[in-house]
C-alpha cells in the first residue's frame, strides 16, 4: 500500500525563501489572502490539491515537491520505501530535463 502523502510546510518555506517571495506576494499570485498562506505555513490549515498546484505554478516548482509521506508513518514496508525513492528519482530527472530544455 502506498502511503497517503501530505503537504510539506518545510518545502513551502524553503521554496519561498529560495525564490525570494513573501507571503503577500504568493497570496496575490495564487488569488488568496495573505492570512491563508500564513495558516498553511503554521500548519493551522492544509491547502487543497488545487491550491498546491497553484502554489507550484507560482513558484515554478513541480507540485509533487510539496507532497511527502506522513512523518508518523512507521508502517512503511520495503516496497513502499522503494516506491518513494523511485518517485523522488523521477522528480529529480524531470527537473534536470526541464532545466536542460531551458538551456
């Protein structure tokens, strides 16, 4: 069984810092109020998949980068771990290919 993925607040913070974008700027880009971004960052609320995709588009990051296996999932078996590693490798290859196409 593949574990359900959750929104990664850490990834959102990381990419906002990397891209130099404020909560207010991100809110404007995706059509929400700044308070909503704050709620997501503090973990008070989780964004919908549609919102995650809007965030990803605004930051020019694949939306899958904002999804992760729950931290408390100690029930992962070897097959699940292998699948997660392969998914990560696929995402990294997609990013490399995308960057290569830009150049």
